[in-house]
């Protein structure tokens, strides 16, 4: 089995305000970037130039549109999706943080390069994040360091079973469904 999918995934962060948007709220280029490259971004030394060639625009046009979508909060990241625990190790972690400390603790957690995202949840465990590391020993060290720097205990929830959930969807379908 391959340790990563031969594609680059554009992870979309559709917040409530974007879910109500129509496909017409995006330029034709943005529509194509959002629809056509969620799953099949070219895996090459020049992916944006390859996308531009497929779309009949310049590489700069693609880069400017991606930057604009990121600034608007429509795209949260552009990067590869690796199969969990094929390169290194990872865990989902959760912390129960006092509301008054949440923003500060989240900043401390986010400062660790091994943390690839964190988010607030409405729950007793209100701060959730994923930590990746090169080995079990390094992962344990990072988790310990996070607890030491935040002065809050954390709960590590390593993956036991691997389930693939395709989070990509066609923007057109969203517009029709929400319209």
C-alpha cells in the first residue's frame, strides 16, 4: 500500500457564511480551482503552472486566486494528504481549558511545529488538535511539553482504526442545496 495518496488535497474551510454563498459568488477561475482540484491537484514540481495550463490561464492568475480564497477563509490550506501513521506517528489530543485561558493555551499549542491544526469545541474538552511526530518517543515528548507549557493535562486519542471520509464536494452541489 502507498503511504500517501498520489494527489494533493485542497482542504476547504467552509464557514457558515460561505455555505450560503452561491457558485456565482466566485469567479469562473475560483469555481474551477474549488471544484476541479480538491482531489486531483497535479503532483509535480510545478503544480500551479500545471493547473494554469489545464485552465488556460497564467500561473500568476492561479496563485493570486488561491491567495484570495485563503484570505477570504474559503481555503484553509493547500497541501498533501498522507495516510495516517505511514510516515511517522500522530494522535488526536484534547484538553479541558478554562474559558479565560482558551485563547492563550490555543496559541501555545499552535506554536508547536508538530501541531498541524487545532480547534475549539463546545464540550468539556474544548480544545482539540492533531500532533504528528517522527517517532512514538518524539510524540510523547511533544505531548509532555504541551502539558508543561500550557499547565493543562491533555488526553491523547491515537487512531485505532483507519476510516477514509472524503470531505471534498462540488461547490455547485452546495449552491443548489443551499439555494
